[in-house]
C-alpha cells in the first residue's frame, strides 16, 4: 500500500521486513549465526538487527523538527557549526596560579578558543592552602586558589572580554565566581561582554562526586543566589553547568546520566522561581555538561533526546516563552573513565571517536582528554594532541557542513524516542517518590549509580564488556609514558602569597564583613553574592568564608546505602 505521493506505508514496510527475515535472513543465519542472541547499547537499550521507517512512523514530525526550532532535537541553533565551530575548551589546572596561567597561554597559542579551570582538592573543599587538611594536596590535582590575588595571577594576560572562562568547581563555586568578578571589575571590563561558566551544580555532588561541604538546603540556596545574581549582573555568563558528566563518571548508565541531570535542573529552576524571577529571566543562561561515552550512536541519541526533553520541561512545566529558555546548550567531555593505563596511546582513538559523537550530537563546547590522563595531569604534548583531535574533526572531516547529519537515521531517531520516553518515566518516578532532594537523602540516586557501576565492573571482569588492551588484545609489556611532574615547591609558593595577603589586608574590615555574611546567610530572602564579592575584594580567603558559614550551617555527612 502506498499513499497519494507514492510513499510506502508502515504496514507495507513491516511486511517487507517480515519477508526479508523469513527468506534472506533465515537462510544466512543458518550458515553464519550472529555473535549473540541479543544486542544492547551500553545503557542497556535493546538494539534491533535493522531499523526502518516503520520504527519511527509514530514520531510526530514536530518532535524531529528543524535546527534552532522547538523542541531543538536537531540542534539549539539554525546554522550550528556552519556559523561557528564549538568552543574548544581544554581543561587545565595544576600548581599555583602562575603555573596554570602558563598552560592556558600555551593552549590558546595552539588554537584553543576558551579556557577551563581545574582546581585542587583543598580549593574544591574550601580549605586554605595552609590548613592541615591541605597538606600534600596543594596544587596536585588542580590549581590552588585561596584569595583574589591568586585569581589575578591565574587570569593574567587573558582578555576576559574575548576568552570565555569556565570554572569547574561546586561547593565553593560562588566564592570563585566572586573572585572572577572582582578581577574583571579591577581591569575595567564591560560586564556585558564577560562570558564563561561556573559549574556550581551541587546536587550531583551528593549523588555522585561527593565533593560537598554544607547540608543540602543551604547548598541549594547558594546555587539559587548565584543564578539570580548572575541573571541581573552578567548577561552572557552561565551561572551553572548542570552536570551529568560526574554522574556518568561515578558509574551510572547513560540513561541515568541524562534523567538525573534533568531531575536536578527541576530543583534549581523551582528554587529560583520562588524568588520572584520569571523563568525567562534566567533560563537562557542555564548550561549543561555531559559526557560522551563509547557507544557512538547511543551518545548522539542521548544528546538529541536531552534537548527535546529540556525544551518540553521548560515550556510545559515552567511556562517558558522565549526560545532561548528552551534551548539546551551543553559542554561535553570525552569519558575519562574509559582511559586505560595499558597501551595508553590507543586512548587517542577512544577520545577521537567520543569527540566525533559529541560533535554529531550538537555540543556547544568540547574537552578532549589527554592520552596520559589515566596516569596523571596531562602533559603539554598530550593536551596538544587532544586539541588537534578537535581541530581535525572541525577542519578536515567536513562533518560540520551539515546540521544534524544523523537526523533521519531510523536507528538514531528510534533511539532518541526511546531515550525521551525513558527519561520522562524516571522523572515521573522521582516526582512520585517526593522529589530529587528527598531521594538524594534516601540514597535512591546513589544506589542506581552504584548498581550499574558494579554490573559494569563484573562485565569487564568476565570479558563480556571488551576493554581493548585490558581484557582483550593485551600486550606483555606496557608502553612507557612521560607523566606531568609535581613541583615540590608548589605548596611553599602558594602559602607564601596567602600569608602576604593576610598581612596586608584590613583585618577589622574583613571580620566585620564576615559577620555581615552570617547575617545575610541567616536571611533566606537575601542574596549571598554581593557580600561575598566585598569579602574577596578586601582580601578574605576562601577558608575564611567557608569556615564562617560552617558555624551556622554545619557540614553534611552522607548516610551510606547498600
């Protein structure tokens, strides 16, 4: 049966598929059986042998749509990479601010178009570099930042009106944003031209990464204040990067990475709306951060489904009217968890494939991992090669010439539909069980992540899930890799500047502002950002601010769930 313009109906397509299965396929399988009875994506979605137009016959045409048009399945912008490529944002962070600043400048010279900053563990957790808890960790896994003087050195010589700056930090995000703001203010930059992102997504820390300080309620209030203040002060800056990446790296399935991230989004939007801001006042600057895993087509479908789900949530649940409020924009990073120490150079291949799926999935910004990151912070050589990987995709493959080139693929469209359906099922369950915060406290998200991680580990151990170089195609001897060295003078250099700042600041003024910080923190309707800006401008350290708030908020301890 065909329609009036000669197209074959879904029923006829299904009849053709059945005939094919009974004839060509059956005979071929009798001679050459398939490798296994059932195939699945990494996220455990069943995969059919072949997909046809019948698999997407029920998909509303408007759900696929066109790029830059609701529900943005095919991309957030009409021209995508035909207009400009994604931001190539290689992350860097080690030692002191001066050390990382040199790496930033090196990467910019190599063609990087945005900078992204990793911070050391003391900075992430709000400890000054001379705190006993910081011993042995200063500048080791990221750059150490204690005061605004460090931020000045970190961004020295970088034009903040033309280079976007990403700050990958969560429990202390508002303090780092305040430091960035003060540096920009001191240099006389136009606030309307500042661009970048502060990660700030604290809920995923309780779910997955476990870098938190305060209980959940005050932590979410801080995120609320960052978003509200930024909406009125920094029109081009993203005040949050709602992150599925860390959920995935903790071991979750791609489906849970997507659904849990949107569950966190709902909490943040609800909280900001309670302050009286309309969703259209702040949603255009909400940003996301996802991983690009190993299952190529699943990742493309995941990104497309996320855009569609986000658009529907913002429009139908929150009443967004501006297209910008429904347009999901995301940074992407290739999967660090897939990198291996055995045969490390093959990590280059893994990263290239993951980067390509991010591009075909429509990323706005991309970090490609260094081949040596299973050992240590990447070397300059590894970062240059990772950046060249992006540049080859952008300049040599021609995949940027067409917007959403995989759109219309029966498989990709069917998997996109499957993802959307399952994401909304999970979000409905979260609502029925009392919401994301309640389920974090009960360990519901954590258990789902842990269960999938454990199952994945068993599959790798048994060989069911191949890891080239580890459980398949192993070599007797491993390749030698030059690793990034740790400078033993880092802590002394960092602590020296911290002590100098303390010696030169107006201590009475700092203490008065810390008292004001407590007063504002106790007022649920107040915004914590302005007083934090005043504190860092006067030389207050991160530790000063964090420890003062511990006196009223305390700290958080997770209840383990088994």
